[in-house]
C-alpha cells in the first residue's frame, strides 16, 4: 500500500520514499485476531538527512523537535485502530501535522503599545475608589 505525496508546506512534500514503516502487534481489544495481526504502526522520518526537506526548514524543524528526535529521526506510533491501514493513515496524518507545526515560521514580533489616556484615567479612578472603600472600613481610632 502506497500513499500519495502529501504537502507539508510550500516547498516541502513528504514522499513515500522518505518514510520508514514498521509494524508490530498492538495491545488492547481485538478478540482472537489481536494475537495474529500486526496492526500497530511506526512511521519514521529522517529530518536531518532527508533530501525533500529544504535547508531553511530543516534547521527550524531540528531545533523545535530536538526533544523528540533520536539521531535526527522523528518516529510516530499509532495503535488506536484495529486495522493496520487506518493506523497507517493516522500515523501519516500525525507525522504531517507535527512536521507542519515544527516548520512554520516564528510568530511576528510584538509591537509595543501604550495604554490610551482614557484607560489610564479609568485605572486611576478605580484605584482611588477602592482605596476610599477600604479607608471607610477601618476602625475609627477616635472611638
């Protein structure tokens, strides 16, 4: 079973030849078939050495996924479905989503802003009103 190439982001297409698949027996429910079918799926993608990953995205992806990589290889596991095919689809979708978020550009820098004069005035008025309320609650020392 081969999957069509999936576009992670412009200039980065994930091809079947970039992926390494492993299959094993999955735990959990499944009746008699659970002991004989290899429905658990592991898909691996070599982030460090893949020719389909552009260099500018490679550095960003390696930095963001450094805690999940083993020797530059990202591995995603799926065993939530009883069918190997559905687990392959789920693992591939999760791999694509992980690579998409890891390779997206950094957020734009925040442009610092100042509070408006009205907002400052409302804040000061509220503080003065609160201080007045607390002052009225104090016990009068003249009593």
